[in-house]
């Protein structure tokens, strides 16, 4: 980070709140003061606004650079402006929501796992269930930019634009597919990218859900050095970018990945930040006693054998997947490498789908009844909110300081735009 962004002193939380009180953070004189959580939520929403504003300014600088180089038609997906996603709570979702439906949902849909049983994905009942889920979790629609002019360019013109945008090295890594199929933004089908990850050739597939799948040894990944107008923007606004290495470990595998860092680093997403681990650990600690009460309730209702895993989750999906997919030629598993022992399946259940679905609904109703008895969901939400508030309070002053750095970066970007 350049020296001009290091000099901003961190405001104390109390001082910062005082400064922002006139902007509504603490509410008007006639209103109840905002709660501690509401204050923190507004703080994070301000962070999202600053992030979006700086990104938009960066892209305007890049767009101007490209046009000076003769590129007047742009990949609008790369240079688009986006609206910050506002939060209404600190918690994105509660851990118990993954296995504990409310009584009404349990009676109609169970856990919803039956909708992914063999031959059920395209059934009318499953589609009704998916539609209901989409309505419940529907987010603000994403409005795609008009990219028709760029899509109309031939592949050489597109390639020239990407090279001017990020430099040849990065263009070869991320946009090399353009020279093969002439396609526009994104991968339309399988393509080959040289040098991804460990240096071996990797086959990349664009899956139906939008994820990229890699075959081969991709345990290590080094991000290419930015070039072109992107590097010109970085150097003019921040100075030289810094290559930062991260380590990852999952499922017994490990590796490294690198990224080029140049922006002020948001404390909420810092690679060194252990906040998320602290949140989970504290939450699990608070819920231990109630977990035993919940599983005892299940056992008393005739459903013994349920155990929480180390993440505080009851393996409902793993359990019913083992029922619906039993005997299938291809082995299906859900939930990764969890070592939690699953309850026994009733001997008289059989393999009739309707009987299995009815059993799932019955189990889900027992879960909902036990929740009502022991108050698990309510206690879980309360505990998760409290540990999130505590964790964000720990980094609150750092976030205020980071926001000052972002304000300075936005001001510097505006000066570059106006120059």
C-alpha cells in the first residue's frame, strides 16, 4: 500500500459514531437509538458502498486508457459498474437453517432432500419445491450490461482488447479461449488453458451451475502479473502491486495460491484474519448443552442415533442421500468427509420412493417438534448474532481506518479522471 494511504489514523469506535450521528447512524432525536448490531450493519454497508465506488472509478480510468489506445468498444462485463449489496444483519445465515425446517415447511416438504432423489429432479413436485425456495431466497435481479457491440467483434479484435486491458501474460491465462472459438465473455464450452496452476495443461469445463472444474494437478496457482491499462491504473493510483501468497488446506490436500495486491485491504476479508474461525468456535461452544437436549428429544420421539458433527450440523442430507441413492451404480455422497455416524435406517422402510419421502417428512416434523420443545433455533440465532457482534466489534476501529484509506483512494482516482 502506498505511503499516502498508510498515514490515516484509526478513529476510535466512539469517536466515529459521534461523527456519523448526524448522518442517521444513531437515529434522529425522535427515534430510538440504533442497536449495536444496526450500527455495525450500517458500517459494513458503508464499506460496500466505498468498494463499489472505488471499483467504478478504477474502471473509468481503465476505460479512458483503452480509448486513448484506440479501443472504443469494450467488454462491458469487465468494466461494468455494480450496486453494492446491502446487508440487514451481520449474519448471512444461521447454522441451524441447514438442517432444521419450521413446522409448516417440514409438514409440506420435509427437508427437501427428496427433490434430489433419482428421477425426481424434473418432476412437477420437485419443480414446485424449487420455485418455492427461489421465491423465499430471491435476491434483487442482476441486470446484465449490453455487450452486443463487443460480441460482434471478431476474435482478433477481442484478443487485442484483452491484451490492451490486462497485458499479454494475463490475457493468455484468462482470455486465451477467445483465439480458439472467438467466443465472448466467459466460457461457452470446454477449452484448454496452458499454464494454469502448477504449470501443467488443465482441462476447464464450464458446469451448469457456473463453477469451473479443473482436471489434473492444480494444487498451486500463481496469478499472472497485471499489465496493459490495468497495470497503468494500478501504478498511477497505488504504486507497484505486491504479489501475496496464500496457503489452503482442505480434505487432506493443500497448496498455495497467489494474488497481486494493490488496494487498501478490507479487515473483514483479510487473509490473515481469523475472525470467521473465532465466530464458529464461540458459537459451537455456546450451543453444546442444547445439542444434547435436542438429540435426546429426537431419541425420545423414536429417532435415536442422531449426532452433531464438529461443525454443529446434523447430517440430514447425508442420511437421506444414503436412502434415496442406495443401490445406484454410481456412488453418491453428500457432505464431504464427515466422520459423524448416521442413524440406522428402519428395517421396514423399503425402496419405494413415496414411502421414503413420507419417512423424510415424518423425521422433519419430529425435528420441528423438538425445536419447539427445546428452543434450539431461537437459541442458535441469538448465539450466532451475539458472537458476530463481538467479532465485528474487535475489528471495528480497523474498518473505520480502512474506510478513510478508501476515501483517499477514491479522491486520488477522481483526480486522475479529471486530469
